[in-house]
């Protein structure tokens, strides 16, 4: 029996579109706080709000985006959101006040929240069922690569070419995201929503969330509390322990290890089930945090990056795959919105909590304690999904044996 095709034009188009979308996000994530302080005379507290306002807008809009996908179709919502995102990118160079920047960040966050929701729903539909774990892993890899390239490109542009060129590059990346989205040709019922019927009896607030995705989203949100400490503060920690030179390579090592592991972990997910992948990944993530907390040399610091890349880089796409698989096909857009909204709440809360905690304890102590928190999250995963997954896998094995007999 021939293996179903994964690398189609639509899959490549949505992956490339998401890559440029997240590239723009991470590009601005590192440059706008500096721009706000030095060019708009903002203070550090205001610079921090640049990220918060963006994420709040994305979180607020996602549940509505999930409903719009049901009503109007995935492709229309995606292209509309990418257009909003492009318009936002075009306006940065014309902003001359902090209040104007806050308003623009809210608009940009709306486009980002809609786009990530629609893209996740589209990729869930076009990946063959038998290769769902593998495909979602490769799709997530486009976002992880953007996390590596975006900050490097942004800081290079700001330092060497100035803010004018910096914002021009931002516009080009947003254009590439929109153009890649336009190249998709989805089936009519998947593209225009004409055959999508909203779930009966679920209106108002309840209709904005997909219940089947909530439990695994809560698990992902808990892990996001720890991941936020890496995303937002690992460079600060590196400066604190005298490893700033190694800090610039942290996410490079993270991405390289993730790239090497992705072809194997995705296939194992599809073949053996989620638990076989997720439990070891949790332990590896915890080990990476322990080593990070003890890092005293560049070598140990970068080995920790590799372990975290292997652990968390495997967990996130696995959790998102579970959220999508748990929902009916017509509810995948809403499931994606539910998952990402709760995950982003975890990221936002984690950044705030870490900022508060590090005023009282060192980053080293925080990262060491985080490893125990991760192990606690393993128990939460088991209670909310792992034991059910084990039962389903055992039942599937019995059924397979019956068919073979």
C-alpha cells in the first residue's frame, strides 16, 4: 500500500506562509522594544507592553476566528487576516508615539491571531490522516525556524542598516506570507465553508471554544509557563552568568536538534501513539532545564539548548496534533483556536510570573525549580489525556490482532 503524499503544493504553501508570518512576529519581537525606547522615548515598562498588547489581541480574536472559519471558510479567513497583518506591517514606519504603537500592535495582533488559527485548521485538513503527527511536526518546524532567523535578522537590520530598512524588511516578509497563502487551492467545501454547519445548541461564549481541545490545551498552557521563561529571559540569564556570546547560538542549537529529530518523532507519533513520544520528551525537557540552571560554560549552556529543543520542540506539535485529532473535522478550526488561545495565555502569564519571581530569586534557581514543575506537568498530562491515550492504543492493538487472526 502506497504511503499517502504529505509534501503537496498546498502543504508547502501554508508552511511557507506560516514561516514568514512567524518570522515577522519574532523579527519585531526583538526590535520594537529597542525602537520604542530609543526612537519613541518610551520606558522599559512601556516596551514590555508592546508584546503583551499583541498577545492579548491574538488571544481575544482567536475564538471568534474559529467561528468565522466555520461560517466563511478557512481560506477566506486566512487571506483576510494576512491582509490585515500586511497593513499593520506597512504602518510601523509612520508611527511617532507610544500610544500609536500600542494601537498598531493591537491591530497587528488581531491579524496574527486570525492567521495562526486559520493556518492551523488548513494544515490539519490537508495532512493525510495516516501522517498527521509527522505533518504537524514539519509544520511546527516552520515556526521554530522563524524563531531562530527572525531575531538574528531583526537585530542585524537595526544595528547595521537603521530603522528604515528594518521596517522595509518587515513589509517584505509580510508580503511573502500573503503571496504564499494565495498560492493554495483548497477544495471548495474546505475553502469557502459552504458545507460547514455550526454545532447545534452551542451559541454565545460556549460556541467560541471547542470542548474536546480544552484538556490538552490546558496541559500545553502549563508547559508554556516554563517555555516563556526561555523565550523571554534566556538571553538575560546568559548575561547574568557571563555567557552572552553563547546566547546568540542558543536557539540555533535548539533548531538544529529539532530539525534532526523531527523526521523520527513525527513518524513514531503516528505509528506508536502520543504517549510513546510525549513521556520521554517531558523527561528530556526537564533534564534540559536542570542543565540550564547549572550551566557554567558555553558547552553546557548549548547542550541544555539541544535538550530543550528536543523536548519542547517535540511536545508542542504533539499537543497541537492531539487537539486537532480530538475534534470533528468541521470543528478543527475552532479546536486550533481553543488550543492556541490557552497556550498563549500560558506564554503571557509565564512571562509576567517569571518577571515577578526573578526579583526575589535567581534565574538559576528558577530554572532548576522549573524542572520539577515540568515533572508535575507529566502527572497532569497522564490524568487529562495520557491514560485515555493508553486505553485507546491498547484497544486499537487488540482490534489489529483480531483482524490479523
